[in-house]
C-alpha cells in the first residue's frame, strides 16, 4: 500500500465542510470516524457501504431528520441532494446542539394538518385521565 493511499484512507484526518466551509478537525477522543460536519451536520455522499469511500456521487448530504433508537441514542438521517439516497449516521459528542434541537423541533412547526384542534384534543384527553385517577 502506498503512503499516499494510507493518508487518504485515514478516517481521522481534518477536512473542510463543503456545505458550510468550516474547517473540521478529527474527533478529540477518537471513537467513531467523523462522518458529518459538527457545525451544520451535513455530510458528503462518499460511501456505498459505511466507511468504504467507494461512492462516486460526492453530493452534499443534508440532515433531514433525527432517528432516536431504542437505547435513546440519536442518529441523523441524511439525504443526498445529488442522488436522493437516504442514510443514517450516529451523532458525535461535539455536534451543534442547537442545530440538532431545531432539526428535531422543525416537525412540530410544520405539521401537515391543522394543529390547533389536535392540541385541544390532547389537552382534553390528558384532563380525562386525571379525572379518572380521582
Ligand atoms: Zn458544515
Ligand atoms: Zn448521492
């Protein structure tokens, strides 16, 4: 294996985010290799199978959703703007918390049905439950 190839395959190298332009340094305490920008949470479509760097697409993968797994660990759902593929990636310890929060909250502000009635209904149900306890 040539030296150049070793450097290119190093998962702990720094990179410039193609989406927001931030210089991204490797994760401080090792762990998983960085697969998205901690500032804007975007990724690049470079893998066919996670970590293989064999995809030729190289489109920007924007975070579109949060996936909360059974152990309450959060993953980001990324969608490639170029080819539309959807992937999940575990969040990192230094990911932008406000970005994660706004991503999670954005669904509640964009309900595809009138929310007012639904909220009234939920409130009514929660009051009914309290009455049943007494
Ligand atoms: Zn970025
Ligand atoms: Zn793609």
